[in-house]
């Protein structure tokens, strides 16, 4: 685990706690407002806000358990819990969108009367709560997939509140109550969009895909550029959790080079050029003297600082 990611977790947890308190405090008001005004757009937004509360609570729990130390049976610790929380949030968003579409379909056929002014006021207050929560989470959303999932929940909810405000204005000025159902469809579409990227990134981590901002072919080429490296194979690059990228490979080295020095240069290059700080390289000596060489080969393993061990 990199020091940067480990250090960012308490700050991320504080941001999630504050956003959780803001969202939970307003959830009840939005549910009551949706029932009293008979607004599906407002109730849809409240349902999404309920998912925000669940997402934030799940994110807080995930960070707490991910900070537990590794064990003999879980050598990577509990870091993947954060990714599982993000995946659960994505699935929850899809379920909410489907429910919103189903309810909106009924209301488009028979639009009920909506108390537009109270609905508009509640939606405006909801937008303010979303903006406050989102501003707390945004600065940490790039460091953690888990926090990014919670931020996407809040962002989609803020856009949904904006849609509910537009519907409230239309109904208040024209009396066209289908605007409420149309705003709900808009909210559902936003929920689906926000869930897609989250599901894609979460599944990518769980399937141990190469991180999207990295190129395995470029990394292999960079390894081969180091003096003394003849070839590279069995290269694997994957994400353990947000900000924690690992790499393993076999490096074919010329038997005339200083193996220890080459391995240190490889680790340093991966740290500086690609930001990979958890590196394991297995050297394989090739050349005319390789069959008669009996010296033990060092195995490079670096989790924070470059270095190799015999």
C-alpha cells in the first residue's frame, strides 16, 4: 500500500462522514415534501438521496475495514472492500433508475395533480444539500474509487434536484403536470449514466485489468529500454484498490550486467515514470555463460522504495 493512499483515507472518511450527516438530515424533509406535494420527481430525488445515504454509509464502512492490517490468510488486507462498496453502489444506482422509469411510465399516462410551489421549494433546498455534500467529496474523488462512487451518487442527485426544480417551475406557470414525470425520466437517465462508469471501473479492478490510465505495451517497452535487459515476459499490471497499482514480471538479463544494479534501475524507473510502487521482478540470466553460472539471482520486490533482496 502506498503511503499517499494510506494517508488519504482518514481525510476521505471525514469527508464522507460530513456528507453523510448533511444528506441524512435532509432526506426526511424531502420524503415528507414529496408525499405532501404528490410529486414523483421529488420522491424520485428522495429515493436517490436514500441511495446516497446508503452509499455514503457503505463508503465509510469500507474505508474503516480497509484500514485493518493484513493477515496470514488475507495478505493484501481488506483493500478490495472499497472496490466492492463501489460496485454495490453502481448496482444500487441501476435498480433505482429502473424503478424511476417504471413509476414515470404510469404517471405519463395519467398525470396526477402536483402542489408545485412547495415541491419547488423543497427541490431547491435539496439542490443546496447536494452541492454542499458534493463539494466535500470532490477533492477526494480522484484518490478513491469508493469515494468517487459516493460523489457520483451526490452529483446525479444534484442534477436530479435541478430537473425537479425545472419541472416545478413549468407546473407552477403552466399547470402541465406531465413535466413531473418527464423530470423523473431525466433523473433516471442521469442515474444510469453515473452508474455506468462506476460499474466499469469497479469490475475492471475486480478482474485485475490493466489500470485505464496505463498501457502495458508502453511499460514493457520502458522495461526493455533499461541497459542489460534482453527481454520481458509474464508482465502483469493490476489495481489492488484505488491508488494501489502492482506489477510483476520476468526480466531476461544479460549475464555480463550487474543484476542488482539493473533491478534497482527497473524499480526506480517504474516508480518515477509510471507511479508503480509495488513491484516484483524475477530476473532470468541469458548469454553464453548463463548455463555455467551458479550464483543466486536476486529477486526485486519493492513496495515503497526501490531496492532488491537476495
